[in-house]
């Protein structure tokens, strides 16, 4: 089966082909870290988590980059209100935001480059744009001239003449055209700034993504994504400044996530309906929240409300009940690999149900990651499994084991059945892990998730191994094992799992 992806640039579904065979290079615009992560972030990064998981299921090696905007007007304003350094403020919220997503069960990207750490590269790109005649200096600011890029508007489907209508230059701006956008901003008193050929200042927002994506992924890369609200002007501006220099495509596929509403209204500060991830997880299990989002197609706008979450909880309970029933049959049994030729008619019918589940799931996900259809196939499989248990004269344990493996494997693509979910809420275990982390001089007090503490301990263990303190590293491994966790060292780093 061929994977089809809706490309926002062409406005149609296209066959997915990678630049490098077997490798997907994906860039998703990350968070501006001035407050805790909210359910809008959850919507976007869960969607790309599922996309990434399915690409891996298809056999691709995915390199996923997500930037951190840690230099921004909102960050500076928030830091000034608290009377702290802006970069120190953003460092604090970077970790908080990533922990929020950890608690929800979103896998981390492979790389999180920060704007503040990439400024020399941005200055070089801005100078190249000036030298090429695409940008100009105006009293310490640098602007990109949109009229110098003939393709401006191709992503959002707007014409330059239409965009000009109603656009105006704000007081204090040295633009030649109201649509021109800032590449570099002259320093204001009390703001963080860096030395540049045009005077002290800081980069504009759009330039950071062009620089970080091209630096770590090369051009063109495969997938560029973000929320639907970023299509214009952010992504439009990224294309303009990047393709002006490269002369070719910036990214081959553009993917945009449908924006959520809260009780039927747009989520915004002005309406006072911003919902933080931490607050949601007080009353709802992470897996319930993930299932709620996953049941909506990534391009559609889900409505976040209590009734929808209750429905998601019921659906999840239905899935887990059949999973637990399957597990109860094979628990503590030695299960051999089944042979299709040994199945009787009743077993063959259920085996066909399993095959239809796998085939239907792949067909759904190959159709632009159609998660609603994938869930429909999964629910049908749940029904067929219950029928098998109710009607079978003798349950075939080997077949049930095969079916259970299929359920877990495909469910995990939809972010279900994560091992970390089983650890949440176990306060005794959490206390033991916190105590263990403190012994190794780790920061444990702000960590409310057992999986996050284990990851912190593994990072400490890796540092000890690099220092050749093998005795200390082995002690961490042993003590985690005593708490019931097996550690495996792989080429991708240490992995852990809860032992049965």
C-alpha cells in the first residue's frame, strides 16, 4: 500500500516520497516558552507523534526536529513582569513545557534546537539575504522585501495585491512595504541583544525556523508541519526567505493541524479559556486525553469539552476490557507460534478478523493518517474479539496471543498502551523513584511522573558512563531493576520497560 499525504502547498493528497530512501526528515514548529503548555500544544504535538509513529511502523527512520523559541516579545514581557532575566525565564519554561508533554505521553523529538543558540547562523543567513537583494537595513532593523519573491502567497493561496489591501506600516517601523517582515530587530532598552553587522538586536521569529530546519535537515527536507494558524504568515515567510536563497523547494510536504475549540469557542487569552495540560491531567488520565485527540483527523478541528472526554474514557475502557480479557487467557502460559493450517473453522474466522484489522488499519493510516477510520477498524476488531470469546468452544491461546500482539502494536501507533501509563498514580513507586533520584543529586521535587524520573536517572547514568564511573552507572541500573524496571542499552540510547 502507498502512503498518501495531504500537502498544504498543492492542496491535494500526494504519494509520499522521501528525499533520502528510508529516511524521513521532519521539522515541526515548536513552542514559544513563556507559559505552561496548553491543550493547543497537545493537539499539535500528539498529531505529529502519531504521524511519526506510523512512519516508523512503515519502516522509515524518522529524524524529528522541533525548535524552541526562547527569544520573543512575549517571553521578554513575562520576564520583565517577574523581574528576571529573559533567557533564564525561558530556560525554566522550556523544561516545564517539555515535562507537560512528557506527562501527557507525547514522545520527545530527536532534537530541540533553541533560537538563542542559533543566532550566529541567523545573522549569516540574514546577511546573505541582504547581499542577494532580498532584504534591506532600516535604522538597525532588517526587513525581508516580499515583492522580491515572486512566489509569495503560494502556501496560503493569497495574492500579493489582495494582501496589500488594508495592510499598514505601524509607527516606528522602517518598512518599505506594509507586508515586509522583520529578520532582525534593533535592541530596545532592557531587552536581551546580540552583536550584529546592523547593530545590537535580536532575530525576528520567522528566520529562526528557516535556519534551524535547514541546518539540521538540509534542503529540501521531507515534512514541515505546525498548527493551521502558522500557515500564514509564519510558514509563508519561511518559504520566501529560504527559497530566495536556495532557488529550490524548502520542504516537499507541508502539513497543518486543525485548531481546536473549547466548548465551541476558539481558545484564547481574551476569552479566558486557555486550558493547561497540567490542569487537564488532574481530572483525566493521559491516555484518555490522547485518545480524545487521536480520534479526530489531524486536519479537522476537535472541540474540547467534558462530554467528549467522558466519551473518550468509555471508548478507552471498552478497548482495555478486551485487552485484559485476552491477557487473562494467556497469562503464565507458554505460548507457541500458531500455524494457520492447524486452525479449525471457528479459529480461521477469527484469524481473518485479525488480518482484516491489520489491513484496514494500514489502509486508513495510508490515507493521510486517517485516525478516525483507524479507530473504527479497531472498534470492529474489539467487537469481533468479544464474539470469538463468546462463541468459541475452545479458545486457541496461540491465536489469541497473536491477536493481542496485533492490538498492542497498532494501538501504540495511536499512542495507546504506553508502559508509562501504568506507572501514573502509583504514589508509593513515585516516592521511591524520587528518593533514588535525590540520592544521585537529581532534581526530583518538581517531577510528578514516574516515567520522567526514570528518564532523569538514565540521563545521569549516561553521564556517569561517559566519565567511566561504571560502578555508579551499574548501581543505578541495579536499583532500577530492584524497583521492577529492566534497562536495555541500544544504539539509540538506553531503553526501559516495566518487568512483569
